[in-house]
C-alpha cells in the first residue's frame, strides 16, 4: 500500500516561518510523490496553507490536516473546532488522541473514539494515536494498553474503521530522540493489525503509522517493515530537508 508521511507541527509556526517551510517543501517535492504526504498544522494557518498550495505546484500533492477535532458537532463548546469547520478549510485528516491531548487535556479513550467518529462523519480521515508510557512498557503492559485504546475506536465506529489511520506513538519515544527499535515498532504494529483484522475484512488496507523521534536517519529502516505503513513526524517535520528525506524513504 502507498505509505503516508504526515507532519505534526504541534504548536509551532509563524506566518513567516510557514512561508519558508512550505516553500522549501514545495521546491523539494515534485507534483507527484510516491508516498502520500500531509501536514497537520495549527488551525490559524489553514487559510495560509490554502493560499500557498494554490501558488506552489509542489504542494498540490500535500494534504492538509488538523491536530485535533471536537467530539461535538456544534454549539456551546468554547475554544473547540468542529469537524464541519475542518472540512470547510479543506482538511483531509484530523489527528485524534495524540498522547499530548490525552495527557494535558484529559482525553479518555471514549472521547478519542467520539472525535474519530466526528471526523469520519464529515468525510475526513482520523489519525488515531495510540501508545504506552515508559512505565507501562517496563511493566509489560504495552499490548494491553494499545489494544484498549484501539478497541474503544473500533467499538463505536464499526465498519467505518476501514477509513481510519492508526498511529502507534510510544510516549517514551516522542520528542526524546529515543526511537522504538525496528523490532519493537513492528511487533506492536503486527499486534494492532491482528486486532484490526478481527474487526474488519479489509484490515490490510488500514494504514498503521509509526511516530516518535522518526528522522532522516532512521526512517528507511522503520518504513521497510511489513506492518509500518508510514510515519507521523513531529520535530523533523519542521525542517524541510529532514521531512523531505523521510518522504524520500517512503514507498
Ligand atoms: P517527534 O517526532 O518530535 O518525536 O514527535 C512525534 C509525534 O508526537 C508526532 O505526533
């Protein structure tokens, strides 16, 4: 399957810095790339992305993504952004359940599943993030934790899970420079694939991305694994040369 390389800019960017980063990305990408590419950028810059994408042929193949979406459709939820709003701005993807949202904003498995449902209902692809803490890994609970997180999403989304993307992001590997080893990542991905297979006859086409200190140096090894279908890239997506190198390593 075509791999997906998605950048998660997190809370980074300025109008000027975005022009430089997206311009460099456009210059380095042809109108077509073998991999699918997305950038999940802060909401205030979605309009800017659309203007730049109209100017740069190199951004034609780059999809826009959000970093979160509300679990509610509309109404009195101050500060929240609805799936309909994401759709209005041309978002193709919405990250849901990133560990930073689970940790700092108290998002539960049920809330994450409802967010995925909102994205799906509006024709977008939720990138559902899962992952264990270092403490959980050391206690031998990795499979149990990611299984529970994914099960919540499968439970309320039924056959629609064929349209999701899963991202395995071990929390201890995020922003730490400590990547999961190729074996550790593939092992968890294979388990997630089994779980998806039990829920869907089309599980082979559901992308499972790896995230956590993926960079230009380690991307090729990770992306060569049977059950690793792409990457969710934090820090390295903020440097055009690094992000382009990761895209170049994808198939
Ligand atoms: P880093 O690539 O900076 O470790 O971040 C990974 C991540 O959290 C992507 O969502």
